[in-house]
């Protein structure tokens, strides 16, 4: 954004005028039907106006911000969500996770949702192929979905999705490609398992407005290698999380601040041999076990 070289001198008169504008806008929400809507919007106005006064926002900077948000909306569609990406790189996504995730000892920690989840992922069978043609080193992923008290959770839907070895999600390819994503139901012991590909580090999309922001900030776009999970079960808090690859060089510089120590998994490397499902892969493959522990909903 352009930095204005003209900074208006603040006087008691300008301060009073600016405060009057803020209060007028705040009061315009006094009769909102929803108490929560009124609370959120009045707080937003106060903080937004305070920000503008704090940095003495210029007309040029305001115009640049409007253009940035306009282009963020224009590049977003049902397969790319630039606003979620913006929320991620500003740390708002992780802050919201921290505010809302249950602080229950023993439960799997939550992290960012990311912009690449889609609702119409295909169902796969237990032990099936989630890769569906995604490029990469084969990886056998397994674990148990259970409650904090150890109770196995049977018949629970587990969604998983990831990028391929080129660091791209299926939604980033031209056409309606579906690969590296799917969902399954846990077995009677809460177990889940599937084949996919070994996660690789990749840059977040940086060919749009968010990329411009990152470049201006002198920040890198890389995310450490990870696999996404979404788990929902009746009576339990929904879980959105990742498993990160231990030893990845970007674990301490995640562009979206999503890494937590408890979410780092050990992807064991193999060369041939027999996999846990009895198959005999040829060449290199990896294996990771990652349990997904859910917290019960508060009454």
C-alpha cells in the first residue's frame, strides 16, 4: 500500500469530529434484532475506526485496501477461497481456532481449516485409495478415533485431504480433477486406515492479492508437509486438524501459523516389504499412525 507523506495534525477539534463519526455509526446498530449481531458489529466499528485513527489512514491507503479486498473477492470461487487464505496468513484463523477449540486435556489439538476443503469428496472404503491418482510416494495412514476417556468411536466420518508431490491440491488443477481427498467411516474399534501419498511442503497460492501481501511483508509462502483431517461425531466437538511430517524444514516458519508440537507425526520410511494391510508395495513407501481424539460437547 502507498504510505502517505501527509499526516494531519490531530487537534481537539479533529478528535471530537472523528469520535462523533464513530459514535454515530455505532448507534446505528442499536436497534438490531439480534443482540449478538449488534454486539459484534458495534465492536467491529469501534476497532476499525480506532485502527484508522491510530495509523492516520490516508485516502490513498483506504483506496488501495478497497482494491485489495475487491480483487480478493474476484479471485475467489468454489475451488479457491482467497478470503480464507487471507485470514490464515493474518493469523486470524489460528486465533479463532484458539478461541473456539475445546481446551480438553488429551483431545487432539485443532488447527487451521485451510482453503482447499470441498464438500463433494468421494467416499472410500476402509483401507482404500484416497490418493485417486495423486502423484507422490505411497503412504499408509492409520489410527483410531476415540473419546478422551478412551472409548472407541465407531461409524464416525473422517475426511482427509492433501496436496500431491508437486505441492498442489486437486482444486488447483484445470478441470474437475478429484485426487488426494476422500472420506470414510471408522470400524467397530474406531479404526480408520487408507492409502494416500506422503505429504510434501508447498507454498500457499501466492499469485493473487494474498501473495502480494506476503511479498510486501517480506514473508515466505511455505507450509510444512501435512495431511488434513476433519472429524465429526454426534455428541462431540468437531475436530479440524493436521498431522505434520516430523523433520520438515518449514515446521518453524509455517505461513499460516498452524503448527503445534502435538500434531507432528513420524512418517516411517520403508523400501518394499509388507504393509500393515498385507499388501507388498514395491519401492519406497511411508507409514504414519495418528490417533484422532475427540472432546465431548459441553452440556
